């Protein structure tokens, strides 16, 4: 029996959504119908319930009529549930005692017959009213935060992110797998689109990181285990055979990429002909000035682009975004080093986007680099020289281009160990194998795991400015919980009835978030409410029906369903 | 474009015109793109724009050897060669095909072989070899390519193979005059209906009726279509080099007589590029005692096509002066090899002919791998 205090006093608010709902559903009739449902004290309809006047209507009713539950019949809860929960809360109604009836996406937008749609809207409202009747108030909850950020990877992305976190006054821990900082970029002699020596800016960046009192650099180290949740991550780092635990509030993944291995494209003869090298290898040769092939300076150098990129058969459908500019850079540098040498870039498309990209491409051509359109199909030997077999698609003629040095502009791939990090942090990957951002537009540095952010090429191929920009964005997002000092945690968690629990542990196995654990003393399941995401997997798995998910209890759901099946 | 794409789909091809980015990987690697007017990339472009010229005037459509280099390399998986097969199907439908190809198809229709030779003569090559009729039941069914059976140039290899398999104790059966062309090239010259309705339907039933555990083919072409297109159930399809490599590895086949020759090997497109069988033929050659194995520059995925596939055995092509086989035999000679080993009756015909035309016969002998293996058999084979 319900006490007088919790006896339902429900307000129902039917939204017109302009004409989105009102054109197909008789909203007035729905409100009238709702008025007579059990427990309903007030039912209204209004043009836009989400507008300020609409919200005010709810708040004022809550106070004036002493409502303790609210039903809004409007759109999908995805957008406006927080809006209406807040309105109810302001009116003195526990925000978890609100329910939405979706009469737009699930009714007016998908039906034409107004009479039938109105009937359906009434049933949906009755169902929401039935559920809200059984809803219990829940507490808003918060958890504390370990002040600090773990940065996985010590390349340019990791360095930039760590520096921003540290500059904001919080500790940053860089865990780097190799024995030095700087990542791939440290092996680049010069950068596009300015041909500046990389060391000029990278060395000071590394020095600032190394000397920063708030940054701890761990080399030859890797993350072994990650427990906890946003604000309270417990990270086990393995360094020199020694495990140590670092507690942080947030994590930035900056693990970078690996270069495509061109031996997977056997038609180029990489590994077979000494004159065939990758852009990476040429970078090292340009640094030492050693451009000799077969005992002499090459008279002809040819670049092949898109090696390992834009290739569905290889499983790399994406553009690696940097190779066009890398080729333009190296082609210019070869021209500078060997002014007599003919340099040709074979391309499918020239992607010279970004600041100064197109200008840099202009500069390459002005430096005498020849651009020919055609995707080189194979490389073979003729005497001492190499032959590229390629159709010049503008000439509409297949040619044999004789050369001395073939440079393969190799693309980027997800690192082989991406799966390890992905498993540690339960991070999804996109179809191409890189880490998946939470939203392509609105959450490009966020992940589906709260408190874990992405920076640099581990998310997708990108150049240095974009990497640094993303790293700084990830750092600023990672700082938010640290600065606030607390993190909100959801309230609709699963709870265990210890009387019913048999301690079988199936909930422990099925939970993707590690929330349930068997109590060592009592042998029953205990759910860490802070870890629980409210997915309900444990509740449906539990053979003893000992677990229920708050806001989705069997009683609540059955009440909702019963009305629908009348 | 839609018409062509739809037609391709209707005849069961995976051609995907819309995926094309016109990069030129196909045309750049097409072995006949320099020596003929065929430009497969441009054909795709013209198809996309509905700007194809009248097909009957495009003699180069018959130059394609269906080596599938373009299909293997296309980064967008357009499967460019299937456009040519599609267009050939359209030409076949309207009856506008080169006369020699028509004759070959007629030969298959009437006699079960493109040479148009009498069906009852198909097993003459096997006289005296004591090959068991497949009907008596066998573990391994030998399937001879029409050329392996009828062509005097190929017959020694066929006989050699039987001797080797017998020496290794293989329970071998043969269909003899019941055998009919596999139709691999029939499909590729655009006679889809004949391939499906006559060859696959009847051939599949025939092959399955034997109850053999595996089929061993003399030709990579039969191997390709049986393995990938016939949908044979419960039968393993193997090219003979795979069988020999396996027998050598398991010790059932022993080679003891040295064959003191320097030998190089030419990868057939339908065995190598299209089915990735690169290592077994080499393993067999390396297992021959005394044999000095050398490689040419263009091997495996980069092997040069002999121009015998895709119906080119029955059509001269527009590049008679400048055949790829001419280039290939020269490449073989340049390695210092005395023998150019092949594993395909088409390659044998094309390359042996080229060696003759180029006057290289004295320097270079074109031989099937089984002809070399048989020499290494202890008891004379």
C-alpha cells in the first residue's frame, strides 16, 4: 500500500511540437483522455513543452497542485528527458519520477491516419502514466576525482596533451613503450609545409616535458591494467619488470600509428630491389645525405603515392592524409640535393588540403618536381635500372618509366597492439581499426568510456598540426573532471537483493563494466554503483531474479506493458 | 552505365563500376595495354558515362587474356576484367564474335573440345599407360585439359604425369572419352549460357558421379573453374603441382635420378595470380636432384602473362608482331636457364611457339614440370 505521501499525483503534458505531432494526433483529445487516467491530477497540451513557457507550465503545476510525478508526451527522451527532469526537479518533484511518452517518432511521424494515431498516442500516454505510478525517487550522486591524467604514448600527441594538463596545475603521467620520447616525428628530418628541421621545435617540446615538475615520464613502460572509472582510474603500469599503480582521474590515449608494410604490395618489389624504398627510409637517407643507389647518384627518382592507403583489398579504405605532402616535401628535397635529377611524383589525386597545403604543392612543382597522374601498377628491373609500368591517364597511354630510385609513399595503419589498449579500456574501434571517437562531429576526442580521450593518429591518420590540436582538445576535456573535483554518476543502477542472491557469479561474468563482484564474506553479489552504467545485462542474466535495475524493475515494466496489451 | 552494370549482375559477375576512381592501376598493369589498343581503365570510364563506342568495332575487346592482374590489383575492387567479360557476353548475344572463337565454341558444343577433334579420340594419348577407368572407382580423378589430351605438344606432359602418379602409388582414374571441356575460357569469352547450362550442369554431375576424393587437373584453367566456379561438393580440386608437392613432402614420391639442368619457371596466371599457388611448383622443381633452379625477375604476382588465356588460344590478338611470349622467352634465356618450366598447357603452347619464332629453340627448351619430374624417377618412369 502506498502511503498518503507517495500516493500518485500525476501531471500529464501533451506537446504539439508545432504541427509535428498536432497535425497527426488530436492532442486535445489525448489530454482530455489523460485527465481521466488513475492518479492524474492535471493534464494539459501546449505548442512546445520544451520551450521556456512549456517548462514553466510544468514547474508551476508541480508546486501549485502538489504533483509528485510528471509525464511528458512528446518526443524521444534522447534529446529532452534531461530538460523535463530538470523542470520537474525545480517544481519539487524528484527528477527520476518523470516519464516520457514518445508520441512523435513512434507515432505522429510514422502514421497518416489521425484517428488511429490519436488512439495510439492515448495508449502510449496511459502506458507512461502506469509506469510513472510505480517509479521511486532516486538520489543524484557524485564521486570524487583523483587529480591527474595518464597519457599513454610519448609522441607529439602525448607530449602536447601532458604539457597542457601539467600547465593547468595537475600531474600528468606519460607511459611510453619505447626508450625515448618524440614518437615517429622524432625520426623526421624536416616537416611540411615549411621544410623546417623537426628538431628545432621537437627538442624544446621534449625538454619542456622532461623538465616539468608536474610531468612524470615513464619510458620502456606499458599499461598493464586499468580498473575504475572516470575520476577514479587505478592504472597498473609495468616498467622494467616492476608493476606500479597510478591513480588518475582521466586518461588520454596517444598511442599513434604504424607505417604500412609495402611488402604486402608485392608488385612494387619492395625488399627485392635495393632501389625501392619507403618515404620513411628516404627520410633517413635525406638526413644523412646518402642518396646513392647502385653505386651512383640517381638520375631519376619516382614517387608512388597511396601505397597502403585508399585500398579496399588491403582493408585500408581511408586516405592517410599526410603522404601527398610528405612526397611533395621529399621530392623538393631531392631536387635541392640533386639538381640534375629528374623527380616525378605519380599520383591518383593530389590532396593538398590544410593551411599552406596547396601553396606547398605549388612550390614543389616550381622546384621542378613533375607530377604525372597514374597509379603505378608494378615495378620491375631492366638492366641496372628499375621500370615503373603505369598508365599516364592524361595521355591515355601506358608507359614504362625508367628510373633509379622508387619511393613508396606509405600510409598509416592502426598499430598492431591497438587491440590490447582497446581491451584494457573497453574502447570500440571503427571499421578501419583505429579507435572510435564518441561522435564524429561533437565528440571527436571523446570515447564511449567516460574520462578516456583520444589524441593523434590512434584515432585516424593526421598531420602534426591536427595531432597537436586534437591533443590539446583531449587535454582540455581531460581537465574538466579534474578541475570540478567531482564527477556525476548515474542513479539508475542495478541493485541486488541479497536474500535472493545465490552467489553464482553470472552477473560478474556478464557485466561489461566490472560493476558486480562477489562479497568475499557473504558470497553474494555486490554491485559497485559507481561502476554500474545501468545497462541491465546482470538483471536479465540473474537466474534467481535477485538483481533489478532501478527505473526498470519488473513491476514498473509490467505495469507499462499491461496497458499496451489491453 | 546502369544497363551494363545490371547486365553484369544478371550474368553473375561482381563488376562494380561505380567504385572506380580512374587511378589506372588496372591499365598500368594490364600486360597487353602497351602492345594493343585495349585500355581497361578508359573502358570503365566510357561505361560510367554511357559513352562506349559500338562494340563490334572494338577488336581490342578480344585482346584481354583474362589474366586478372587488374582484378587482383584494383584498390577499389572494381573487378575491371569483368567489364570485358560483360561486353563480350553482349557481343556473343548478338552473334558478333571473331570467327575462330565461334569455331572453338562449336567444337566444344559438338565434340566437347575447342579443337573440334573427335570425342572418341580423346583418350588416345593414354594408350598403353594402363590408366584405370574412373567408373571402376578411384581415389584421385585425373582431369586432362583438352590440350593435354589432344595436342601433340602437350601429350608428353600428360603421359609423364600419369607415370609419376602411378609411381607414387596414387589410385588414379580417368574419364576418357566422357571428359568434356571445363569451359573456363568459354565463360571468359562471354558464352555464359553455354558455360552454365551445358558445361557446368553436366560436368558437375559427371565429376561428382565418380565418387573420387580429389580431382587433379593438368591445367590451371580447369583447376580454377572447378575450384571456384563449379561448386563441387565433397571433392578437393588440386592442380597437379600441388599433388606432386604433397607426394614429395609425404615421401610417397621419390626422385633419385639427377637432372643436371638449369631451369627457370613461369607462373601461369590462373595458378599464380588468381589462385596464389606460387610455392608448390617451385618446391617440386627444387626437389629434383641435380636441377639448378633460377628465377626470372618478373615472377609470382608480377609474372608476365603468356597471352594464352581468356580465349586467346583461339584468337590471334591485335599484337601479332609483339607478343608477350617473345619477351618472356628472352627473359628466361637471360637467366642462363636451358629449360623454361611451365605448369599449364596454354603456357607450353605459347612459350614453345615463341621460342621457335625467336630462334631460341637451341638455347631454351620449354617443358612442363611433369616432363622434368619423370626424368628424375628412379625406375625410368
